[in-house]
C-alpha cells in the first residue's frame, strides 16, 4: 500500500505496526460502507415505495368498485320502483279501458304499453352497464399506471432531475446540461463533475431517502480515476468489484481491498497459485492463462458498471463459475440489464472485448464518462425496474462455486 501513494479516490494507509507478533495496518475511515450494500439499500427503498404505491392504487380501485356497486344497487332499486309504477299505470289504464267497453282501444293498449315499458327498462339498463364498465376500466388503468414519482429539484442551479423516490412516473431523462466537454481529464475537477457535486450537495442530510441516477455516473468516474492512479503506478488490483469500493460522505468514492494487488513487471503479472478467485469479475486471459494486466482490471470495471446498472444485482446469475469458465471463451457476454441505458452498456461492451489491447484504458474511460455526462444522458431508467429478473433472485453466495 505504500507504493499506492495518495489519491482522493483510493483508500490511503494511515500507519502500520510491525513490532508486535501480530502486525496491524491502519487505513483511513470511509463511513458509508461498501458500494454493493449502498446500491442494494437504494433498490430496497425503491421496492418499498413501489409496493406502497401499488397498495394505495389497490385501495383506490376497491373504493371505486365499491362506489360503482352502490350506484348499481341504487339504480336497480330505481328501476324496480319505475317498473312497479309503470305496471300500476298499465293496470289502471286497462281497467279504465275495460270500463269504457271499446274493444279496439283495449287491443291497442294490450300490444303497445308493455313494449314501451320494456323498451324503457332495457335502455336504462344498457346505460347503467356502460357506465359501470367505463368506471371499472378507468380504475384498472389507474392501477396499471401507478409507479414511483420523482420530484424535480427546486435548486436554482440544478441542471438535473432529483431522483427522489416518492410517487408516480420515473422520468427517462433529465434536463439538458450546458458546458463544453473537456478533451482530456485534468487534475482539476471538470465542470460537469463540479456541477453534479453541487447538485448532490443538498442531499447530504437526507442521504438514505434520496437517489439520483447521476450519482452512479459520479461513482463510475471516481472509480475510473482511482484505477487510473493504480495503472500509472504500475499496479494491478485483480479484485475490482462493487463490494471492494467504499462510499464516503458527499458522494466520495474510494477504491479499496488491495489483498490481491500486485505490481506489474513488463505490463504483465501472473499467478500460478490455486486460490479462491473472483471468477465472475475476471477477464478471460486471467481465467485461462493467469495473466493480469491493467486491461484485465478494465474488464472488471465493466462488471462494476453492470452492478451499478442493476443496483446490486448478481453477475451471471444463472451460471456457475465452471459454466462461465467454458462460455467466456466462446464470446458469451452478459446482456444489457432492463434499466441500463444504451450509453452505459456500450461502455461495458468496450470493457469486455476479447482482445485485451482493444479495451479502453482507464484514462480513456474517464474521458468517455465525461462526454456522456456532458450530454446529460441517463445512467439507467428506474421505471424499467423489474425485481423478478434472475440477477435479483440469486443468493450472493451463488456467485461462488
């Protein structure tokens, strides 16, 4: 860790003790836990709010149906009453005609009066049935359309949508951003990153309640910055995953867990030891040949992008490590998650190219992320969330053989 030096997106060593039999390493404290847990907490909150919305919609449907039934009962009583009144009227008219003794009037009344009465009753019943059908359809459509609401931010400087999970319609995109794209990442924070930081700073006090998808772009950008620092120091992480990224206050991200980290000699680090490895985050060349480079870390970065796009899903949920080992060599790759935007999936696909030298460097990934953020493109579409997907229903332990 001493070789790492200091970087704002990498966990730093504070000190160590080597004089005792048990050695100690002191690293900086990052208060909000690992990224994987952070993502799953947000997804849990979204699911709770969706369930609450469905429950409310169901109550509204039942209420509407109850009101419809009451109206039907009232209408039925009215029809019965009307029918009785008409029957009484017909009876009175027939008695009156009999008393008059005119056979033609009696025949005319016998044929015409009942037909008029039944025509009236059928027309009223048809109208009532149509009204009931329309109300039920409206209630069912209301239940179907009920989703989670996002409240636009009221900040005067805000150029994004505040993804605050509270009610109906998740928007698929936010407002257009302004500013010019930087050609190269610089040590100074790019304007688009500064803008996102400013927009998110108001959420600190309600961190658990708020979620905005631009946070994911900010996280991905910081992870790429931290990994680029490792690459510049000829270090390969070998275990980059959401579980090994820490979240701090003010949306600060730090790459951590360097237990498998090695220094690269001539751009390649090899491992012949048979130890438990993070197979579902490993590049093909690392799996088949035991070769680790910065480009194999780039492959793992693509899987981290996927974890964020699923808000903590399990990669390759239907495959064992042995099955994945066989399939990766045939060109198999994970498909685009339901919520993931095309821009983000394109980045993943670049990271998962078969030929290591065809994958982008972390420096290039930083540039690509900045360009996407300048376009104000979404990371994911929350209204496409489907908790029934396999990657949400596999125990985390299933990722290991």
